[in-house]
């Protein structure tokens, strides 16, 4: 049965924009403490592999999966997930957020979890081009029970479709930011995460700023706001995922664009934290300093990785920051099927 969400929850007075197209029995959803959110867009086969990896989780107890389809016309991902839900592969919900945008999809999934799972304690996430290792969720839940933190991140290992491109795994855009479990100053990516419910309730809906829909960076901005609100971060190296890297993402133009994009995002987030003329001058000064330092930093990185392609990353980030001063946003997600 199809249901149009409309209820306001937890002080969130904006009507829900998503549609629930399939779900498990309400009595099954009423007692689960953990939701795993899976946004998807035009990748039904990869989505199925992601869901099968979730079905293979061990030692983690019951959890609900929320698949959010972000393609409102053909809805192939929603159809595939609904069929797998009906077969009993997983418990949870399949929803459609017809408004295209990365942040819109996450906002819909997180709000659905808060409104449909009354016993919810935490939300974890995985993308539709990733597969979770069998003890991924168990590692997160162990950390959530004991670590003095509210937001958790885990490792993601790239799996290149072109095996000759394995050397790109040393590139900063393909590496996890940390490699050892323990407290960290902040997280940067929503590719692999667990967030306690109180973080979402404190920061409020919309959780991710939808102005980042097509540039990316909504997750980094969210984590920056969480840090400013006093929440703490923890890295769980054992909460591991594998991410498929298509050949497109190993091409030089895509790698350059990702470097420019990362720079533009970092400057945009900093301008949001430091508004006004003085704040703008501060961000510009940092961008110029990074540009000045980029040649030496790039030489060091290039020598460490034995790759000029990788060594150019710091320069690309610095140029992306400066370009953002002139309104360049590098919207890599505007055409996600080409991303």
C-alpha cells in the first residue's frame, strides 16, 4: 500500500516530501533501535548487492533498512528493493524522494527513520555503490555502546573496476581520512557513518543543507555544525565497507573536477561559519595561503605516492577554493549517472 507522509514530528513543521511504497509490518518496526539508510539513484543492480551485504550482517541484532529512491520517474531502485523486501531479504521501508538531490535523499531517509521507528536510537548509512563487511554494523554498535561520542565513521576501501588503476587508492579522494579507531576531531563523509538520534533531533530538519545537493559537501557541512554544537566524533576502523569505483572515476578529468570541488566545498563551509567581510577575508587569506603552499605539499605527496597525478591534488583544492570566490561550484552531482 502506498502512503504519502505528511505528519510533522519532533517540532519539524515542514510536511514530509517522501512517499512510502513498501514496508514491513508495523509491529516489526516498532521495536528496532537501529536504522540503516541506503540512498539510491539509477543503480538497481548495485543496490541489490548493497542490500545483500546488509542481509549478511552478523552479531548485530535486528535492524531496519530504509531505502530511499531518488529517481521519481522509473523508480527501478524502489521496485528492486520492494521485491527484495517482499522476499524477506530485509526488514524496513522503501521510500521515494522524487525531488532529485543528494541532501534531499538523506533528509528523507533520516526523517523517515525518526517518524516510523519509535524505538530508534541510532542511524547508520551506506551508499548504493558500497557493500558492508559482515561485521560492519556490529563494530559500529559496539563503539556506540562504549565510546564517548555521538557520531561515528568507518573505513571505505575502493574496489576499482579497472584493476590497473589500483595505484589510485593512494589518492586523497579515494582514501579514508583516518586509519585507526579512536576519537577524531570531525568526520567529512556520509559514505559510512552511524549517528545517534539526539544529534538529528538537536540539529533539526532539514538535517543536510539542500543547497549542497549537486555540489556535494552537505555531509561535511552537517558534521561541521554538529561539532559546533558540541557533539563528539569517533572513528571505527573495523566498521568496514567496500566501494566500487567505475572506470569513469579513474579518468583524469573526473579526478581534477573532484579536487576542484573539494576545495570549493571547504571554502563554502568556512564562509558559512565565518560570515561577513571579516569572515570572507579570513577564508580568502586561507585560500591564498593554501595556494602558496600547494607546490611543496604537492611535491611531497607526489614523491610519497610516486604519482604526479596524485601530487597535483593540493593545487587543485587550492584552485577550487579560489574559484568559489567567483561563484564556481563544480556541480559534479548535477548529472549523477555520469558521476
